[in-house]
C-alpha cells in the first residue's frame, strides 16, 4: 500500500524489534533503584528553619579549671534528623553553660547563643572547635590534669564541644597507615630508651633532695620543677604556673 507524503522529511530512523536479551538490561536498570529510596520522602538536612522538638537528647561535660573554685557544666542538646530511616543523623542543636561562678556570666551567655545559632544554621560546624581553640588568655593559660596545656577557658569549652562531636560521629580520627604507625612506634621506643638513660643519670648525680627527672626552675634556677595537680610547681621556691 503506497502512502503519499505531502510534507518534507526532516528526520528518520530505522525501527527494529527488540530482542529479549536487549530488553533485559532495561528491565534491570528499572529495578536497580533501591526499594527504600523510591518511596523515601525528602531527606531533612539541618537548617535554621528546623523546629525544635519537644524532647532533645543531651550530654553534659564538666569543665574544672585551676582559675576558679567552681566548675563549669557544658550541656549540648542534639536533634535527631530523619529518625528510623537509613538517613538518620544526630546533630547538635543548642548549648548551655552553667556555673556557680558568675564572673564570666555575660560573655558565656553571649557565647552560648552564638554557638547555638551556628548549630541551627547547619552545614559544617566543625570549624567552631578550631576557632575556640585559637583563643588565648592574655594572662596565660594553664595545665590540665595529665600535663596538657590549655591556652584559655574558651579553648577548654572547645574541648568539650570537640569531645561531643567525636561521640556523635561528626569528627572522626584518621588512623595512620602501616608505615607511619611503624615509624611512630620506633620513635616512641627510642624516646623511652633515652628517658630511662636520663633518669638513671639523674638518679646517680642527684643528692636526693629533689625527685629524679625534675626540670629546671626559671625563677630560682634549681632543678626542682615537677608536675603537681596538673601544674608545674617548683619544690624549692614554690613558684607555680597556676598561682
């Protein structure tokens, strides 16, 4: 049967019947979508318009410094996004800091409101830890228990936030590879051997007045500086970083 074409031909293609084997990949591509994603509603990300639920999960961290007789208690409340789904996430929503010491009340309240606002803004909020760690006290920092130096009270609040972010999985430690771990183990062994030799030499040359391994005090120039209660204290003149 002849068909008359009255309009000009602009495009054409050859139509061939699809075989069963050619039809199988298309069927697989249609069924390759996970079952949960097809029926999954929009994933909720953290943003400033997320409403506060009636209940939030919280963790409280005790911050005790030698600068005050009273400790600070840092409470961070988390919101659960997309609960009971594969996309469930726990993100910090607000922070509160409380203490019996009212000397720093104004700037602590301001700091908690700013940090809470950044939490609700969403995105990568890990930068807060680095910013708080970079704050230095003009009067000098102090040593925490265990000999770790802390430059300021604000930096220690950053330590509490960092510990919380590690607990909920926002900050993850990068484990060293095999070669780097081997190098670290060799350096640690070398350091321990040198420390043992130095302690032995100090014990031989010491008259027993001060403990072996004491550091040199810059005030009285006596090798009597030791770590007591988280502070470097001279056993000869009593000079201490913590006052």
